[in-house]
């Protein structure tokens, strides 16, 4: 009976060690998959396209439309216009 217990205990310990090793290997593989390679450009950089700066005239026209619709008060309109013009 002692022999069976020892065998079962060894099997449990060996099984736990193998499971730990496989989990550790899977975690390392997942980390390698997530880290971009040095020679490849990350896809995130390509997705983060910044449009060119807006034309100040277009911005002022948009502000004028907001002011006409009542979304901006007179003070807000003049402050935003001054900010765009840099004065």
C-alpha cells in the first residue's frame, strides 16, 4: 500500500511540475507574440495617423457657424477666435 501512495504522490508532483512548465512556456510565448520585433514597424504606429493642422480660416468659419447657431456666446467666440489667430 505504501508503494501505491508513493507512486501516486510522484505522479501528482510530476504532473504539477509539467503543468507549471507548460504554463510558463505559454506565458513566454504570449509575451513574445505581443512584443513587436525590432525590424518590423508596430501596427499601432501606422494606425495613429495625425491629420495635417487645420487651416485657421476654416476653424474661424466653423466657430462662426457655432456662434450663429447659439452654441457659443459672444465672449466664447471672440476668445476662441483670438486663440486661433494667436493674439
